[in-house]
C-alpha cells in the first residue's frame, strides 16, 4: 500500500518508481487506469475493516453533504456524499478516534474499537454561534485539504442574510457576489462565469437541469431558499461527473423534509409571500417537504381595475417526499413547478381581448439510493425537465361573433436517466463512475393561428430532437499525505439530426499541501456543450430559445487551466484563496451583426427565420485572477472577493474578423459581503459591489453614403441610381466602456423567539446611496434654437429602494 | 387589436418605465470625432460612366453641424492601365457627385480611387473588377389564371423561376434583377425576395442552382395581355466581394435592432482606408426571354 507518509515502492516489472523519502517521484510509465484500479488491489493489507454510515442533522434527520469525517490517528479522512453517506476502510486497530465536523455544527468525536466492520450513523447538532466566539482547536474542514478548486459552497442560511432587491432572498443574486461570477445587466439574475455566457452554466436542482432560472423578466431567480439544503458552484477544475456546459456547474439540492417532527416557515415581502411545510409521514422513515411562493400584486390590484386589466404574477412550488427502506435503500421523489404569467385584458362593448406571455419550468426527479456493500454506494435517477415560453392573443369580435386566436411558443423538454456509483476501497481512493443520457426535445418555435374573422388557419410547429450522453470515471486519489489528485475522464456523445459528435474530456485537479493549512492547487478541464441558448435581447429574458447542436452549428468547447493557492487561518476561521485561470473556448455561438431573434414582433416571420442563419461560431478567451477572503463562522461572517479579468472574442463575420472585448468583459469586480450577529435578536448585513462598466459599441460619427440601385432603360442599358443611406462609424466593436457599476445594500434583521416559534422582521435598503447605474445608453438629438445637439442618454433602473419583510418559523 | 409588436413589449416596457429614469451622460469620455472623407462608387464595364460621390462625415455628439464640404479635392483614378487626375472643388455638404467619362473600367483589372483634399484628408480604395462570365441563365415561367374573389376580375399570376450555373473555381457573388418589358404599357418590374438581393456561391461552386421565384400579378385583362406578350429581362450582376459585403451589411443595418437597445449594432461595411465608404464593381450577364 502507498502509505500516508514514507512511500518506497518499486514494481520494476511495471516500471513504476516512487520514492517519497526524498520527496522525489522519478517516473510514471503506466497508465492512470493501472494506478487507479490495479494498484489498490495489489496494495490491500490482510485485515481491513470498514466504518461507514450516514451523517444527518440531529434536529431534522436531514442528511448532510460534505461533512468532514476524519480519523485522527491515521490522519486520513473523507467527506459525506450528496446523500450524507461516508465510508472509510482501514487496517484493524484496538482503538480509533473518529472526528465528525461540519461548518455550523458542533464537532462530534468517537473513540471506537476497530476490530470489525462498523456501521456508525451520526447525528450532528447545530452549533450556537455566540458560544463559538473563541475558536478552539477543533478540527473543521479546511479548503486547503480539499482537492476541489474553483468551487464555492453556500449555506442557505448565508443566502437568507444577504440584503437584496425588494427583500426577495435570491440564490443567484448571492452567487453573483462571488469572485469569477458577474451579473449581466442591472437586476438580472444571469450568471457570467469566467467569461462564459448564461447558457454555459449547468444549473441543477436535484439532478434535474433548470433551463431558465428567472422570474419577473430576470429580476428574480426561481429558487426558493426555504426549500434548499445545499448550493455549490463550480467554476473550473470540473470533476468528470459533470458535463454538458462550458463555464460552471451550479448544483442545488432540495431539503428532504424533517424526519422527526412537523415544522413550518414562511414570510411576506414586498413582492411575494412564501410558505414551507415539512415533516414526517412515518417518523425517521418517510418525510415530505412542500414549499410554495407567489406574488400577490395582481390580487391586490384586481378590484381596482375595470375595463382594462393588466395582470402579472409568478409562483413556484417545490415538493419532495422520501422513504427510507433501511440502510441499503432509499427513495426520493422531488419536483419543481413554476410559472410566470403576464396578461392584458381588454373588455369593451366591441371587443374582448386577452393578450399575454407565460413561461415556466417543471422538473421531476425520482432517485433510488442503493448500498451494495459498505464501500459501494449507487444512485439511479430518472429525471424530467421542461421549459416553455408562450405568447398568445385571444380576440373576440362581439358584433361579428367571431374569434381570433394566435399562439407562439417555444421550449425544451428533457427525459433523462442517470446512474452514479461511489466506491471507497480505502482512504486513498474515492472512485466515482456513472453514465447519463438525456433525450432532448426542442421546440424552437411553433405558431398556431385560428382566424375565423378572415377564415385563416395556420399551424406551424417544429420539433427537433437530440440525445446527449456521457459516461465518466473519476478517482480522488490521496497518494501522499501532502498530495491529493482528482483525475477523471468523461466520454460525451451527442446525436443530432444529421450528425453525431463525440469527445473525450480529460479532467485533472491536484492539491499539494505546502505546509499545514497552506496548499497549492492546479486543475485542467476539457468541456463540450451540445445545446445552446439563442438570446433575443441580450438580457436573458424568457424569449430566449434553446437549440441543439446541428450539422451546421458545432458543439461549443472549452479548455480551462487554473492554478491557485489556499491558506486557512484556523485561529481566526478565515480562508484566503487566490486563483489564476485561463480558459479558451471554441465554436462559441455569437450573433451576426444586426441579428435579432425578437420573434415577438411578428411570429409569422419568426417561423420563416432559421436561427442557424443568424448565428456565427467563433472563439473566446478568458483569463484573470480571483481573490477571495472568507469567514464562515463567528459573529462576523462573509467574504471579500476581487476579480481581475479579461474576456475577448473573435468571430469571422463580426467586427470584420478582429478580436473584441465581450460585452460583460469586466476588468475589476469587487464584492464585499458581511453579516454581523450583534446579539441573539439582531443581525446586521451589508454588501457593496463594484464592477467596471460593460463594453459596448458606440458610434462617434455618422455619414451619408450611396448604395447601388441599378436600373435599366428600355434598350436594356444599365444605369446607376445611387440610394442615400445613413451609416454609423463604430470603429472597433465594444471599445466604449459604460460607467462603472457600484452599489451598497444594507439590512437589519430582528429575531424574536415566541411561544410558537421564531419571527424575523427584516428592513433592508437596496442601493443605499442612490447610485444611478447605467442599464443602457442611447443617442438622441435635441434642438436648442438655433442649433441641434447630439447627446448620449443613460437609462437607469433601480434608485434607492427600501423594503420590509416578515418571516416566521415554528 | 393592439399591434403585435407593441403589445408584446408592454410588460418589459412597463417594468422599465415604472422603475427607470433617464439622464444625460456627462461624466464619460465620448468617442472622439475624427473627420473623414466619405467615398462611394459602384463601377462596371457595362456602365457608360463612372459615378462617384465624395463627402465628409459628421459628428454624433455635441453641437451638430452639417457635414463640412470636402472643398478642393484631387481625385486620382487608375484602371490598371490608364490614370486620370481630376482637380475640383466640392462645395456641397452632401451628394457631391462626380462623373468620369474618359476612364474605361476593364474586367479582370484592379481599379483604384484616391481622394485628397486641401485640409489633408485622404481616402483610398481599390477593387478588382470581375471577369464577365456566362452563367447560363435559364428561365421557367408558370402562369396561373384565377378569378378575383372580391371584384370578379380575372387575375393572372406569372411565376418566374431563374436558374444559373455558377462559374467553377472562383468565389462568385451575385445580384439578380428582373424586369418585364411590355408593349404599349408601363413596365412591370420585380425583385427577388430580400434574402436573394445579393447572394454568393458558397457551397455551390460550379453548380447549377435555382434562385427563388419571382411573381408578377396582374388584375386586369388588358394588363394580362401585355404581360403575355412581354419580354422578361433578367440581369445577373456578377459582383466583387466588397459589393456583396456592403449590401449585406446595408440590409442587416436596415433590419437590425427593432428598437432593442441590447441588440448588436450593425456597422456598414467599408473598404475605404483612412476614410469610410465603398468602392465596388460588377459585370453583367443578361437574358431576354419572351413570355409565352
């Protein structure tokens, strides 16, 4: 076995030479496969036992993800997987000391005799923050010990403390405050991760892909924080189990529901009201969680609107039920359903008309956990995901007694199967393998018109299908005390209408501990993306279309390397990380100059437009440095993030083939997030953000120019007639910088424990110093006698906005 | 009914209007205005004269003045063999048109225009005149007679399908024009659909391909007679790439945006160095076809 410290192994037949005594590894000539699978088998000692089990929250029975499970004497450990399972296989010992630690929970220590396989299920109790002002030497999980890089975990509790627009707690808005992640326009929930577009993020809720994560035209995300258990963002160093997107993976898991007793929480804000109920159907065996949210402005305004009625609302609903068949088998069924609807009703003596938008997501996931042995864990998922967007117009002519109905819609529907196994043969290896296959059904556009007024009927519906599959193998290998490696390979495959694509995607992350609490990390990831989002507006609105790779539009590809340093300051519970990254993307989808997909203008024309004609493929480069100082425990928690980055693009048919800065290329991006627990009853919070202005094209001059309109006389002689057109001289694309964006938000929460539970009043102020940040610019001309002036105008969205909300839980 | 475009943008507009505010931008350095000469000319061996316009551009911000006249200019034209120099004074703010009669445009040769004015501005452009080719233009017509449901008149629809054979081994760019010549009546003319105004042989090198059909309508009997006894004149312009790029960018520019401030801007193609504008060329292949 390659032991934890002094390694001296020589298998001359295989030409493997490892000498760690003098810190020198001479050569490797065997493949990674031999190392990962053959070597562990050769190196098994005679008597080994396994300690395994599930780690759960004591109060609710909720399984905990990423809990650090550490054997102090052997200096080896592991973390719980997505379902709270852990397994450690070690040589037998008279006594072992097992330490279980997790941020926000009291550390548990167990002294056990280890002469046989053990099953140890652990219930962790939440820690009380005020009692942890003095940080003890208790061993918490440290980022310097994890092989993961470019990955950030957020606790839902952290998200709930951050002040936001209109007081609506929003996962994506908090994600936007992390280094390497940029928001698009003011208020938008779109994520731009390390120079990638919003379609390059794989957003997963309980294994189901969420295609459009926005409510209210992008101002709010559709994730209800009350229903979430974990949020993890990966920006680089992607493990092989992830695939299908170039820039990030945002994985969220819903709570399972309290297995011990019934609880409820909810709240009322300026925009919406929400409620969550969870509890056991069969204690410790079967639990359920139901969580819903709805805007209420339409209900309040409804009585005051008569002939004309404008209505907008959104709602979302999360549900999860799970059943524990025992140690070996567990079943989870979860789902999300959300919808936004806008309608304009017009009722007059002559007409009745209902015009509107609606869009929404629906997901459903059935998961079956099965434990084959105490070292081999599996999960099988059957997943459904759907996103649809529609425009409709219902018109009734009262006098003619005739109807008109038109509907335009687009969307995507997925049916997936996913199988994953976790194999933990010994503490040096955590092997994950699996496959996924997704049947995509795209509906780029459909137009249906039934016009009884003009006796006209149109039914034009287009469907396109694709099958996206992936198979992966990865190993988190801990060959030396100071070295951790996550190596893996993914084979991805896509069946398009006329063509098939397949690629091998190697992945590697390495963490080298330079000293206690200080690690050097590096990673490489190759990614492919087979589906693309065509944006109508550049705003990540609901009118964006999801389309597949075709024979003409190739898969987007990226290769990313990252190098970083992580230092944990245990005494102050601080973590500092610095990462540099370089990402090259090819076959990136761009829009031909002047292209528009605003299908809402005329659905008839939209049906004729082929989106493939309006897009162009190019290259993109993104590189930069990210700094993050985090504090996760104590009275004061939060982080300071800074990103220095560059993002360039190049398309043959854009900017005359020259490179240009991407619209959201942001040289400097700073975010400061702080929460301070003043007392048991009062929590203060604040965020400040700064970002370099967006890059746009702005014309400084214009000119009249002739265009050729050839004409012919009766004798067939050609003559020129020059048309007169206005041209704008933009120079190079995206060379004008908008004004920088900065904003301060503050909030205060008042907690009070009542007989029935706890209530929280929160007062927050968005954009405290009323910074008028630019949303977009436009040029205009004004006439001031006797002259005309050209002026650039700025449109800003949100001034200072105070808000108040009330929350409760019992 | 509310127009489609307006009513579907209402929610977005409402959202913006409720919360947005507009102000002048005074704290940013706007793009500098650089005065340039604007040159445009489309030349062909088939044209009797060379026509070119020389103007100046104008600023977009601050006090807006009409474009300055180019003033005293020297224009140098070269067709690869001959050179012509024109010294003139252009005093109009716009549409300073110059006709050059004594400079033949030769197919297969490069053509260059350089303009210098007394203020030191200059603009220079060149193009390669395409060689005249025979593209084997073929025409297929279909005539459909029907009764107008509203007026009861007999209506004639004449559909014309034009095929050409691309010249192999070179990139070709085209523009198609079709007219009918009638006897004793006014001329009817038709353009192919918008997407076919300018097009290329990309992916069709050397192949015969059918262009979209063009349809002429006639609602009256006397017009039908004229159409039936008329000639179709088909002109296929074999253009250079700048001609194609410029007109493509012009079409894109005209159709871009739809009022969306986030749409990608569509700059006009320019092949004029130091200044802006276009110098492009073409030759013409034609076919006269008697409608049966």
